[in-house]
């Protein structure tokens, strides 16, 4: 409900940077396309079954495409089988051995990620461009502060935004000189300040789609915080067309965190957004336990919906007015239930979780039915007007 009235809240608007649009398989990246969320497998690529299973889990969580490492010939051989079974386009991650990029392109990669710091000479990059063009796949120029070219480290003495920008732009020139424009670019660092400065510089210097990421950001908790700060500030500034949250955790968690960052900035919506209080002595029910149970039981919902779970009446009614479904703690073992911002009556705490799950699922079905009807109506041929 809240997102339907965002037009009267200009302070929530994010004006996205204008970029070119490219394709990663059948996924649009850049331009007016939704900001895509991606992740990377961490299974051995040669283990086809395990890698496909992880891709499927990430897709179920919302990944638009997935990156797979191709470090050797055995991996690119397995990659062909993985492509056949993948429900989403795949990006081949290439380092050091440019021939792996050629093999991955032939195997069906939707995009080739190359690292300017280790891919090799201009001639090798030209070979990669030829393979990408012949196979209809795009390229990501993946600059990383931890693996910059030696001459740039000698020039700047240490990794810095200027070195990262220079690295990216020099490889853009190679692609542009070859007439290849199906590329995006990233400039990742584990230092949030360095990465942000590099991304701002690239955003001003090129119209290429930008892939966002804070690399080596840490485990689930620390990495989520660093990524939210770095990616959130860039997205709020309108920079970014696709993103990966890099965590030392299950890749599914990367997808979930990526979507939460986008949802918090009103840039993309998927699933239930739960607004909940941190709880205190005023709470009329166990807020923390309840929210944990609801997150688990509502994880299958893909329709964008908002749900407020507030422990007491200080902020509960106000939050409930702005969400699709709300529950505010009261007393004597019950609280107040809200639908579309309106009170609908008291609900016993012991029945709350089951009732809320049922209401969310019902509202999700209603939204999906409306969208299906809209789609069918849009496809109906219009009858020609007959002159009177």
C-alpha cells in the first residue's frame, strides 16, 4: 500500500544515473531496467549437480543471474552442462587465463567477467572480445583494488580511486576501439570510501552500466553492514544498475541482503517487508520471536507487501496505517489487527502468527490475480471503431 502513494513523497525519490542498456542473457541491465541482483556460486564448478543446486536456490531467493568461477579447462567443460540446467543466465568469472573466457563463451556464458589486473595483454583482450561477439554474450570489466595492474601501482604507489578509474577506462577504450559496447563495469574495494570514490568517478566518465559491490566485505553481519553503507550510499545517489553483496556466507544470503538494500531505498520490491520494533518492556507480546517466525513462514511470498509488527500502541497504530497488514500489541493477551491501515478488531496473541500468515497469503493471491487479469487485458486485441 505504501508504495502506491510514493508520488506525493518527493523526498523518497531516487533519480538514477542515465546509462546504456545491455543484455545479460535475457536480463536487461542499465537504462530504465530494474536494478538486478546477482551472486556467485562457491561450489566446485566441476561438481555440476552441486553447482546447479546452488544456482537454483539462489534463483528461488530472487537472483536475476549468477556468476560461476571458471579457473581451469575442467571447469569450463563442466560449465557447459551447468548452463544447460540453469534457470537463469550465467556469468563466467575469468582470471589470469584468457583462454578460459574463450571456452566459457563457447559453452554458453551470458557474460564474461574479466579482471584488467590479470587478464593479460591487449591482444588477449581482443581475443575475448571476438569470442563474446561471436557468441552473443556481454562483458564485465571487473576492476578490483586488490589486483590492480603493476604499472598503476607503481604510478600511484598504492591502490586508490584514481588508479581504479584509470584501469577501468583503459579497458573500456580497448572494447570501444574494437566496436564492442555490450559491457558493464565495476570498481570494487574492501574499503568503502575507496570503492565509493571510484564508482563516482566512473559514473561521471562513462555511460556504461555499473555493477556495484564492496568486495571481501566480511561475514554475514559485518559484510551486510559494510555493503549496506557502501551500496546504499551509491544507489541513493542514483549510481548502480546491478549489484552483488559479497559475503563470507551462503550465496542465498547475498541475494536476500541485496534485495533488502534495494527495498529499503524503494528501488525494487519483492516479498514481504516487515516493519518491526526492537521491543521493550512495553511490548504486549514477544516481538523478536514473532518476527523471526513470520520471516521464516513468509519467505515463500514474492508479491511485494508490507507488514508492521509493533509491540505497543506508542508507534503501532501509526505504522499500521502505512502498511498492508499490521498488528499492534495491547494487553490481556491480545492486540489490534489492521488491514490496509484500518482497524479490523482484536486478535489473540496465540493466534496472531497463523492469522497473519493466512492474511498475507490471501492478499498475495489477490495481487497476483489482479496482475494476471491486467496482463490478459493488455493482450486482448482492440476492436476497430466503426464510423457512424
